[in-house]
């Protein structure tokens, strides 16, 4: 079997390669690609592979862009951090995925499914299934806000999503904190904001905070399995992630 890995983080790619070889030393890893652009160049040349392992978020964009340009004629196992909206779409479309950090038993199950799939594999039918998945994800992503209109005195100011550091709630009011440290009231509850922001970029830390990945400055272990998070800009409130939520938080940070 010839396998291709699309992953922009060297440790993650190296770990996946070792796990694959541990399961079956006969598997030939024909390439490890680090970006959407390098993958497009690979498929443009037309080098055939039996199975593709692809991270979703790469350094220069989402891997879905690859398969929008080049129909998927080989089975794909997507690798992803905790990302609820994407996982639901994968389940509905019956396309395989692995949650990071990847574990050997789950990888074994995914490859077993591939072995069963290849007996009746139809490139045309599979390409249509992936195309349907991409359409489904695109429709979901369109519901995410790209900017927020906030009030500053008598003015209304649009703030782009990438300029938001975090949201927090206090005294039943929701506040947006910009990367420059300025704060604004927003007319949404944290529950509404959680559904509106991109889950690849934002995480609901607890009942009071939703943070952008770039706002996570430091993480400390805390008692009872909790994590203590330092945000940038700083906040006077103590920001804790519960023991139950800690694994999902770490997986999200791992990308």
C-alpha cells in the first residue's frame, strides 16, 4: 500500500508515520507534504497513491482546498483536533477522520475500514462523496461571523474576527476584548457567540470565557486535573478549564 501524509507539523507527521509503520511495515510512505500548495503540485503531477492521511488545517489554508481543485480519487482519512461541526459532517457523509493526538487502536480501525472499502472502491463515487462533504462544510462555515459591530461612544465600529482576543461575560453582560486590549459590549450571550465564531479559531474555555487561539499566552496545570490559562491581553479574572474539558482544549490547541 502506498500512503501519502499531508501534515504541516513535523512532530505530528513523524508520529503518524511511526504508527503506520508499527501497524504494517509494508506500507510505503511516498511523501509528506506540508501545505495546500505543495499538495496541489503533487496531485498536478498525478502521482497515484492508495490512501491519503490529511490534516484539515495547514499553514496556508484548509486541506479541503486541495480536493476542491483535485477530485479525491483515493480514500482520505482526515486528521483533526476537536471540531464538532466538521466531525458531524464527516459522520453524515461516512468519510473517515481521526482525532488528534492520534492513537494506535483508532488508526488500526481506520486502516481496517480502508481495507474493506478498497474491495468495492469507485473513484468517481468517492469523489462525489468528498465533494458533497465539502459543500456541507462550506454551508456550515458560512454561518460563522467574520466581524462584529460594536458601539464606541456615539460611533459604531466593525471589528474583524481575527482582531478579537476573547469574549467574556460579567454581570450578565457580554464583552469583546480586542487584541489591542480595548473592550466593547456585544449584544450576544456567550452561548450565541459560541455558535457564531469559527471553532477552528475559538474555544469555549468555561462559562465565562471564549478565547481566540492567539490569545492563549500560557497554560499551567492546576489541581484536580484542571488547567489555568493566562490570556493576552491580561484579565483580572482567573481563567480555568475544567478537568472534563481539558483533553478537548489540548487537542484543539494541538491543531
